[in-house]
C-alpha cells in the first residue's frame, strides 16, 4: 500500500500514477490535520484488496432502518470543526486530480469551479447524512414540497456562505491562483424553473433547512430547462439551455432509487374484485439528489429530482441493425423527453400529452418514494391511519394535483386499503397553495386525454367528484334545483359531464318517479285508456324531463377535469400567497368552496430568503446593516431590520448607504455593457422591471410611459429637458413564453424603442432603455442591489403576490406600483409615503371592464398621442398596429384593453413625475430607501415557513445534537 501526502502547497504532480498504476480511492478526510490519501496500487487488478472504511453517501430510502445514537449523529456532523484554507485547498486539488470532469493537463477556471464545488459537496454530505439519519431515528413528521419548478440559481456562493466558509474558500482558491467570485461565475444557473413559482420554492427550501424543519423537495430534472433567451433584431429567440452540458457537481444520482410509472393501458378487475391497471407504456423515474444547507446550522435537507428512462431491453437491437434506427430507440426517447423541457408548448395534442406525463411522473415517483420512506420508518405492521401524522404533502400550485388520485390509487390498488380509508388518509395529508387568479392558469385537462393516458385516475377522480356532489347536496338539499345546479356548476371537478347515477336517483322526487311509472303502465294499456290519459302522461314526462335536462351536459362544450377544484376537494388546507390574493381566493375564485369549508382557507404571504437576497448578493448592504443594527442576527431574525428606522435621518448612515448603492450601480453598468453593449451612466436613476413577460404584468404600460417621456423630451430644448427630467436608465428583463405571441411582440417593442432612444444624440444619458437577455437568478443578484426604482405595475387583482417586489424592498429600492399582490402589504410596512402608488383598485376592475364593453370609456389624450407616435414608424419598420389594437375597441378576444393599460396610463405618468421630483432630493430619497429596507423585515421566507409549519404541516424544528 502506498501512502501519498497531498498538500495545498505541494507543486509536485502525482499525475504519473494514473499512467502507471490502477488506483482505487478508499478513504480521504481532507478536513483532518493528519489527512492522508490512501491508495491501493497494483499492476494486476485481480490482486486488489478493498478496505471497508470509506466516505459514503447513505441512501435512506432503501437501507434498512438504522439504529442511530445521539453520539454517533454528533460525530458524523461537522460540529464545531472548521476547516482551514490549507485543508480546503488540499481538498480542491484532490478533486481536480481524482474526481475530474476535465482533462488533467490544465487547472483552468471551469475545472477550478467543479473541484471547489465537489469539495463543498463533501462537507455537505457529512451533515446531509447525519440530518436524515437523525430524522430516521426520531421518526419525525416530515413535509414534502412538490413543485414543477425550483429556480435555484448558482449554488457555490450560497453553500459556502451558509457554511460560514466564504472567506476560507476565497483564501484557499487564492492559494491556487484564483478569485472566488471568478470561480463562482463559471457555474451555470440550474435550469429548473422560470419565474416566481420556482424561486419561491427554492427560498422555502433554504428557510426550511435554516430553521431546522424536517422537509424535502421534489421536482423534475429538466435537461434543457425552459429555454435560453436570445435577443436579436427580430426580438426574442429561444434555444435550449445547456446547464447540464458539462455535468452538475452538486447532484448525486441514486441508481437504486427508481420507481415505475405507467401511462395508457386499461383497468381490469381481478378475481378478488380489486382493480388492476395493466398494459400500456412503462417508464422508470430515477432519483437525483442535491443537498440544501441551512445557514449556520448542521441541518442539510434534500432536493430530489426525477429523471426518466426505460430499461435497456427496450432498445430494439433488431430494428437498429436493419437500419430502422428511429424505431429502435423510440421507447427510450419517449421516456427521456418527459424531462427534456420545462412547460413544453401545449398547442398540439402531443404537447398537452407531454405536459400531463410530466405532471403525473412528478406525482407518482414522489409519492411512491414518500410511501417507501414511511413504510421503512414504520416497521411492521404498517399503520396506515398514522400516515397523515408523519407526512404532509404540499402541492405548489395545480401542477402536482395528480398527487390526490395517485395517493388513493397506491393505497387502494397496491396497499389494499378500502376507498373510505384511502380517501380519509388523502384528505388529511395533502395541502394546496394557489398562486393565481388567471383562468388559464387554473388548469383544466381534457377528460378524453386523461382517460386515455391515466384511465385508473379518471375512475378515482369520478369517485371524488361523486363524493363532492353528495357533500354539496347534503349542505344545500334538493328542494331548490336552480340553486343546486348553480353550486354544482361552480364546484364540480368534472365539468360538463353527466351526473353519477347515485346522484340522479336523489334528484328524481317520488312523485316524479310515480308519474314515470304510470306512464310506463299506460303504454301497455288499451288505446282508449291511453288516449284518455294522454295529457296527464305528457305532463309527467315533462316533469321528469325538466329535472334531468337542467343537469345534462352541453354537447357543444368540452368535457374537462378542473384541477383546482380537485385540489380544494381533496386537500385539507388551501392557502393564498398574499392578503389581498387570499381574499380574492375566498370571495371570488373559490367562493362556493369557502362557504362550504371556511376552515380550509388560509393566507400565507410569500417571502424570500435574506441570505441570498441581501447577505450574499449585496455584501455592501450586509455590512452596513450589521454595523448599524449592532448584530449579524438580522440574517435569521429580520425583525431586527426595523431598528434601521431610527437611523433613517442619520447623515453618516445616509452617506454610507448612497456610497454602497453607487458601487452596486457601477457593477450593474459594467454588467449591462458586457451583456448588451450599451454604455449607461451610474449617475442616472436605475429604473427596473424584471419579471416574466405577460400582459397582466404590464411591461407594455412601462414602455409606453417611456415612449411618452421620450416624445416630450424631443419636443423640448436641451435646457428644458434637463430641467424637466431626471436622467434614467430603464432596464427590462424577463422571458416571454415561446408560443405567447403578444408577449413576444412586447419584447420586440421594448428592444426597438431602446435601439432608437439609445442612439439618439440629442437625448444622450438623459434616457436609456436596456433589455437584459436571458434573465435568471444570477442576473437578478447583480441588478437588484444596484436598482433604485422597481416597477410592480400589474393590473390590480391579477398578481397573486410577487416576490421580486420583496427582494427589491430588502435592497433599499423604492417601488412604483398598484395595490396588487404583496404590494399592499409592502406599502403598509414601508410606509405610504415611501411607495409610489397609482392605478385602479382591485374592486373597481370589473366595473371598469363593463364600462369599456358598454363603450363609455374615454381614453386620455396623452394615451392617444403615444399610440399615434408609435404608429408613426419612429421606432423602425416593424408593424406595431396589432399591439396597439389590443388597447382599442370595446370587446373581442385580444381587444378592448383587458388589462386596463389605457385606464391607468394617465395615473401612471403623473406618478412618474412624483418619482422624478423625489429623486432630485437625494437626502429624502436615501431616507425612503432606508425605510424600505427597514420595512421589508416581514417578507422573509423564514416567517412564511414558520407559518406553514405551524398552521398547515404541523411539524416542529428538529435540531441535530
């Protein structure tokens, strides 16, 4: 056996070993001061001997239940040991040589990143294993957060920050010739999400780990993400993400954690009467795990992502050898493509089918895994009635709705429980978060498609629908059939589908049945009797017919499964994500359900993690807050931020605050030059709107306001311009869904306006418009600290919450916005005088649309002026008439200004004048900025997670010993 010392300061390479010997890594503890790399080297591999002691990653889902003592758990965590820079450098060098993803010749930046990440992962694995071993021992109740999106961002700086090793890693990499920030920039953003839904899920995982809650995330491992956005002369173009092209150093594939997932086939009854789902298409979901470390805690939780494949025997070798290559790998491609792209286009039947396959794969694999873990922890016999006492499943929006019928299917068909038992367990296990009031986002699936793809689940959904109908009838009775019809129309899961027979029997009253029977008898009587009773018979038929017709489906309308209604009926809790949103959920979206089950409905205002969104992305502000609050504890107790209020007028703090903002603005200016080629002045106000491109978010209102500003500037002399307008850099970012034509027109419009204004020598630095391509978490981490005004200007009542508004507030950015989503609560906390408010209120929207439909709306002359200016061709040859026409007319799809841009336009531009006025007084502006940060304390995801844990999941923190 050879023992090879491995030192961070050693310049001698051991690469010669690789060409001469077969080397087997046995045990390496780079964090020990007596660290040695142990190798067995031999020219003859048959003579190898194995050591049993090694660094292992435990598979807690498949191993036998461990017996863990508190002392062992303590020894298997990092505990109070803090590795120094020399041992970290040693670990990085080890991974560069012995777990390489790159050639051995060079230690360049990409290789430095992978090696550093793998060295961090080693540290995380120690606590990761200990966390779940301890949870196993305690057999604690655990929350499982199931989401189609997890928008993680880069992991390296977040991980070393949470481990309190940022300085140590910076020093270690410096020993190896690199800067930590340069190394971190080599990491691609994980392409596992799109917008606020996925970023919220990632913030929640960070808070769950930091607060020591036993929890786990489940998602899908998308190979190509949503898309990488390119901005060209034609607007937005989409290409596939390449985040996995060079590998992912954070993930661990669990080849032994795999579950079967079935599509199509048929349902048959076995000899014992039990239902069996047979035939069809079978795939396999394989687990990929990534550790999620908490801040200043040993707790490290898990994000488990599913990738899809089929067994190798599905590769048709015969077809391949005869040249029919497509047929040979057809089954493999059908399985793999499920995890190719987030939100594949669903205009076609194939696209819809693929989306439904994605959703079912996520639900089925995750629930099979959850159940396997429950059975393992429970031992024999398994007490299924205890399942809800150990498991809480949170569905993040409607995408995971199939968790409800899938849990029932497994419990009945696989575990042998009765319908009553399975339905009771499910209703005590699953909870639902609603994230939208937009009708198109409250998913409705074609019954025909679901029947073909998931036949057993349709049977179960029909049973749930029947249970729901009986509950409604029990509540409202059958006396007032008009009322009952209205309730069923609003609340049924299966829309436009005939009533179950058990319900029809309840709706036909005894006298109606008697009338029908007498008619049947009359038909066999003699002609004379039949003629005599003809009138009475007709009345009897009409009575029966009238009762049935009022509940018959409309053959002209599609038959659909309403997933949101299924969530409410099958879950034990339903929550909105901001106070105003939760009220809309209760009083509009699910008003009938709220009347039936008021106890189910809650509000859980969203939050964001202050670790990533202040501490790590804005170290300048981090240092100032710590200095003026006198503690670092604000990072986990954001209520301390409120103490900044008493210093808001302090001149010293204001100077520091402005200097920090200026340095962050310089970074933004450099970033914009790198990404877009545009030069901007850091002395201008940085005005930003970054979010998914959608008509209701009203980027169109923003850019039309800029066009109005530009037009007015052009009408003035240079002196008048400087007198009237504060210099601004208007920054946009966000992706338009690939098939959302109107949103892509808006992106094109913004870039054309920018190209015109930015090259106008008369305007110069007084106004710039920049669209940042491929907006993601890493871009946000640059832009948000340097922003001064952020725009959250959605049509009132249409944004569920928003989370970017919270990130901006934390970073001292003032906001202009409507009373929508979390804006309402942010304004309450930061103070009305420190928020620029405009626009119609949520309760006015219905009336304003009605006014428009009746032709009573009179547009402001300034709005008409702007539209005419756009149509004049000043922004290039592209025809924007279709975009402008969406703001005109009184009715029709894509017309009549549904999102009230024209209505709010005059209020918006008047509010922007107030922004200019406030910015001229930098002392006042700085004070407002400080008060925004101070008032953002409520919007930490730590507070949100505490509320979920207490009110919905009923779980307690578990601190590792």
